[in-house]
């Protein structure tokens, strides 16, 4: 199947060819005709299989047949969870729509809002936005949706994971009821399906891969290592293999900064990207990495989705994620669009439960490799798919204390056989006292009720 057979217009086909694509991916083959037909859509596929083009191409085709956007108005709204993903989607829209005459804008937080307000005055055929900044712009009358035709939720499950559910609900309330709705994601959780029930109208559901599966083009393996030897092992792998472009994931922002300092001290160019960095710093770090000016990009899970780095050869999990699904999205940064990639994980004995969770999620054991000189003192136990991941125990409720002496407010139950008899005797004694101290009625009082 070719892109020409999908019914896309000549300007879009020209742009697709210029980007070097000849054959649509499976998700594109199913999604593009449905969107062109005006259907609401739920689409799930492995990360890196072309989901973005799956909605960008047909939306550009549909919008090119209509009228241009008026001042402050938006014809298609694309919501994304992170700034990096918003910038990536906006770049795809620009590349694929360069011959259509349509204009697009991208807005997100972390930068000044006034320039965004000025650009929106002319209107936007396509607006790519993060939820928080979009609501800010709407509240300041910088953007309107009276003529909105298409709504796209990209990486919808990630938006819910990041706590954007309330913002999404607010946005849906200000949009016109008559519109086409497209929901794209790597996975569909029960929460996503609940959201879709109130959003989509008789949707077509498309899924081209099992949930939480990893691409076959990505080779995976684990390096057992002690925690103190993680940084030296990483340095050894990079220098010994002469790796020139590596994306490394850490669990925390502080850990990312510390690792960058350690790599720079060894003469390896590196930069960090995480939520505490300014948007300018994040954009520069990513641009330098894409242009090979920086060999190592150290990131938290903010970069686990949406980053499309052409032919990225290596992804390293310096720390395994606590959430097993994030592993799938991390290693999905390599092996994209049919290319091959390698995903390595540095795993300590303390990470064993996280490793089990990941292996059970993806349905296979990950090959383990040892590096001479870095054999761990704390052995990483062997795992098997039948192992069940232990759920964390619920914290015990604190015992209630009395206000006087801190003892239990309720007495301990008595175990002897006389407890019932003693309780009855106490009840009878209490009743006698009440009768003994009953107050007298005043003179002349009526004894009748």
C-alpha cells in the first residue's frame, strides 16, 4: 500500500515524499481513511510507529478544503501532555503542511505568554497546545473555538497520568459540541475508555499491537551492577563502544544533574532535560543532542514520550522506572519507523521487583549480560514470568488514643467465662443507683403523665 492509495491530496503527498516516506505504517493505513471519512477514532499502537502522521496527514487534507481560520479562532486543536511533545507535533504539522497554505501555532507553558497571544490574533488553522497554557490563553480572550472542526488528544493516557483530567474536562466544556474527535495513544487504560465514552461519537477503534508491547526492532538487555558502580559502568560502555548519541533515563531530576556532572568530569559531553530546567534550556539541550553537538542526553520521564530523534541508536535506563509502562515508552525512543535500536538497563539487586514488573508487563525475560570488572557484589536474583509482583502493603491505621492517659478508648475484650455475668451485675447495680438518686417532684405536681 502507498500513501497515494489512501486518498491524500497532492500537496500533502509531496511533503510526505520530501520527508523520505514511501509506505504508510500499519496504524496510518487504518487511521488515515477513517479520519478522511469524518469518523471519530480511538487509535492505539506501539510508540514510534507513526501515530502522529496518522492524524496529522488526514487533518491537513480536510482543513485544506475549507476556509482559513479567522482572527483568534482555531479550526483544529491538538492537545499534548508535555512541551517537548507539543513542539514535536508542531514540527510535524509544519513539515507535512508546508505546501497546503495552512498556518499552525504551538503554545505551552514555561515561556512568556504575550508573544503567543500576539501570534494567535491572526487565527490558527491548527493549534498544538498543552492543557494548562491553553486555558490561560482562553481566559485572557486570546483564543476562541467557535469554528473548531477537529479535536485531537495525543498521548491521552499520559495526560491523565500527569493529572490533566480536570483541565481536559474544562476544555471540553468550551468547545462546540459538533466536531470530529480523535484519540491517539500508546495504550488504552480503563480510565481512557471512560473518558472516550463522553468524548467520542460512535468511534472506530484501531489497535495494531498488543497493549504494552515493545517493538521487535529494539534489542533489549540488562546489566546487573552494584549501585556504586553504575556511573563507572555507564562511562565504560560509552567510551569502550565509542557511542556518539545516547539517551539516558534517570528516576529523579537531581540524579540527572549529578550524572551529567560525572560524565562531563570524564570528558564526555552531556546535557540534562527535566522539569526544573527552563524551556529555553530544554529546547537547546534537545537541539544540541539532535545535531550531535552533545553525545549524551540525560532525561527524566518527561522525555519518555513524543521525542522523535532520527535513528537514535541507544537508550539506557540508568534507573528503572517505578511504573512498568514507562519502560515501554522509554525504549520506544529508539527503533522508530522500522530502524533498529538497542535498549540497555543498569539494574541493581534493589531494582529486582521493578525488573520483574517490567518483564511480566512485556511478557518476556530480558537477556542479562555481565561486564568484566563490574560484577555485582549483591547478586541480582533470577526472575521468571510466573513470579507475581508484590503489591505494597497498606499502612496500618494508627491506634486511637484517649485524651486523658493515652490508653485505648475501648477496653480489651475479656476471655473468661464470667465476663457476661459480671456485665449483667454491673448493669443491675447501675439501675439501682439511678432509682436511689431519682429527684423528688415538687409539691402539687401532677403524678399523671
